[in-house]
C-alpha cells in the first residue's frame, strides 16, 4: 500500500488526439489528479490545447516506464502497439484506463488475466458507448441482475448515415460522402459502415453483462452498405425505421446469440427514435426489467467524461487498499456457447423484383409455406416499364437457414434486400 495517499494521482497519457485533448482540458479543473507526461506521434503538431513542451514525448515507453506515473491512459486505438504499451505498464505497476474497443474485443481476456496477476485494474468505460455510463452501472448498481438481452445503437457514424437517408430520402452513397465532408465519417469508413466498430463494442458489453466470455470471432457482423433509400421508404410504410443494431441474448444454458446488423425497428420502440450521432443501450434482465440508457456515443468531451470518470474511480481508492475496485475487475472465466446465425430465429423484410405475371405472389407464398414460413404481410406496388413488379414481404419468425433456402428458390426473381426485423 502506498503511504503518500494525499499526493496527487499522476497520469501518463498515450495519445493526444480529439479525446486526449478533451481529457487534458477536463483534468485541469480537478485537484487530486495531474497529467505529468504525454506520448504523441508528432511533438510539433498544432493542437487545441497548450501543453508544456517538456511534458511531451514521441516515445510511449517514456510513459509506461516512468516510475512516477500511477495510471496510464491509452487513447491511440488498435491492437498493436497498444497491447504492448498497456501490458508493459501493468508489469511496471500501473493501473490502466483505456478507450480501446478493438483491443478489448480481441485481447481483453489476456489483459484482464495479466492485470489480476499484477493486482492492477483496467477500466474502460469510454470503450463501449462514449459518454454513456454503462460498464460501471452493470458492474455495480445492476450487479444483482441476471441480464439476458441487449439491443443497442453503438456507432454514431452509421446512425447518422441511416438517419439522413431516412429524413432526406437520399442514397447511402450520397449521405456517406456528405458525412465524410462534415467529419462524421472517416476517409476509409470501413470500420464503421461494415459493423466492425459496433461488433467490438457488443463483444465486450455482452461479456460483462452476461458474465460469460464472448469471442469476437463468434459475433456475426453485417454492415449498412447494402441499405437502399427504397428500403427506408418501405420500412416507414410498414411502421418501422432501419437502424444498425448490436444485439445479444443468452439463454439459461449459456447459449449466446451476439451479432451486429441492420434491423427494421418498430416506430413504437425507443431505439427507433435514436437519431444522428446519438447512441443508446437497451438492457433486459431480472429483477430490473427493461431499461434504456441514451446519450452521445463519441466526441471530445463525452468520451473524455467517461475516461476521467475512470481515472477518478482509481483516485478515490489509490493508496487506501491493497485490492482496489474489486467490483470493477473481470472475475469470470467461463465461455458462452456461440449460436450460429443460421440457427437463429428472426422476422424478415424481403424486397423482391419479380416478373409481372399471374401467380407470382402465390408462388412466393407457396415457397415460404413449403418451408413452414408464415407471412405477416405481402405488398405489390405498381409495375415498372420493364414489366416487373416490386414486391415486399415481411415474414413471421423463422429460422435463418430456411430464409436462405427460400431466396435460393426464387430463381426467376431478383432479391434486392433482406433485413431482419426486431421483435
């Protein structure tokens, strides 16, 4: 136990980008912590904060090997070299705060084992939903609950794109270009629009909520690049909005169905009204029932809020106990049983272009009936100049692999879109 517990907690930052600048600015107003060293790529780069030059280094090992530093805050992202920086810091006796969702999803188990071996804590509130407090509530206030379901909007870029497509009636390509010009989407948007970012986040979130390890390789992932403005219009007609949903469920036998993909969400649900860059997490469990937490999922100060909150949680116990923050530690080692997407049951929205011929709707109905798939609704609107009909089908709940068989048998039709429908 450290004796000088009244001294300021000394922080080393790795990364001084948007979030790092927010953390630096926020900590200037807090009395019991101080940033003493910051690792950056380019010491001479202009930034939104004025930092004493002697505090900066372009070598992150100057931070993780500094014996005066108590907590290392990692804000650079990616798996390597971030893992090596953090693991070195832990071995050097430092606690960790990180916002690195990819690292946690891919190598979190190793980090938590290592941190326990060295009796250090790794806190990561900012890695899941930016400014929304979710990890600490699950670990503390909700600790007595058996959480069995999560539905969340965890990526602001895709939510912005889908909202603009809906509101403006615009195409994915046009809205993506606009989002890139406004800075809401990266030059290479793959991590966001293909669902990687949300998949990393739901991997860690479901691991914590279910108290069972979820492997990123078992998380089904599908992005928003195939969503058409026509799908948006039709979803509205049927009473839905289209959102990129990170969803996770677990049953009493520890079978976990964890995935990220677009879904038609009823306009009656709260998630349907989470728009633009806002994030939201809906949790179901016993005895709490259903709750929804919503707020900014990214940005300088929302994310800094979570990072600084983690720092202050460490500061509150630093030097006062030999085993810090026991409720926040990773204390589960058993793995969930992954559910293959083909074995899941969902409702489906299917957009079909079919020859305008007598009996085409009956044929679609027969193919579905032969697979024991019931149809909730089927709608044909107009006939195109090429004598094809635009048909929209919404099914009742059925097995994914059977829907794939249906699509294969619609050989004289074009299936434009298949989107799962939220319960």
